[in-house]
C-alpha cells in the first residue's frame, strides 16, 4: 500500500518517491499544502471507497497515519 500512496502523493507534490516512508511527515518532510492534502484525501476516498470524516486529516501527520486509516476503514 505504501507504493500506491507514494504514487498518489507524487501527483500533488514534487518529491522523490524513494524518500517517502511511513514515517515521512506530510506537511514538513513532503511539503504538502492544505490543498494538496484535500486533493490527496479525495483521491484516496475514490480509490479505496472510504470517507474521511471532517477534520480527520488534521489528526494525520505521517504517511503511516494515512495507511493505518485506510487499512482500518476499507
């Protein structure tokens, strides 16, 4: 799943996919803006047929947080 999330992230920011790990911080390590995060959330929702509750992204700081949420909710 990490590879899929890496590909999605690279749709929104210019970053070396090899540098994206589960411990990567979305805002600081990967430099995702709020708009990038929203767009990523929409893509994840469409791909995995899940929904992020309001403000859920605010509690997710790492790529691993995203993966955990997806795995728990798909």
